[in-house]
């Protein structure tokens, strides 16, 4: 189970955007990186071309670049501050059978994420 998932609210704890918060747009497990909305914005130069309707495309775009997962921290839903992630196992009954599921919890407040 991943500690940070797509859609989580995170705070940047290191780098040029330190202190900014945003929502996770994408998680890249193979390179241990995440793309956070509004964080690590870089200019991307794209080649000028034409679309099907004749409109010109290309130019300079501002996009979010990936940031290493160690430089972000999950935001606690209760205190709105950074928190570490823990796990709690609980048994749930589904379709008449007992199943064990792992639930992510915030270490700071103990609330479910």
C-alpha cells in the first residue's frame, strides 16, 4: 500500500516550493516521484505546428514537473499540517466473509485518511 496516492493533499517540505500545498495529480512508482498541482512549475518549449483546423500550436507552456516523493508530506485532515502515515488493520465483513483491510491513518491526529 502506497503512503501517497493520487488525489491526496500534500505539502512540500524541501526544494524551491517549500511550504506550498497541492493535490497529487500523478504518482510514478518506478521513479519514486509525484506530480503535484501548482508545484514545481517549469517552462516547456514545444515545436510550432498546425492542428487539423489550421490553428497554430506550440510555443512556451508552463507545466508541473515531477518532484521526489521524499520531498512531500501528507496533510493531516484535522490539523491541516504535515503528518506521517501509519496503518491500522481492521476486519470487515463483506459478502458474508471476514476480510482484513489496511487503513491509512495520520500519525499526528490518529484520524483516517
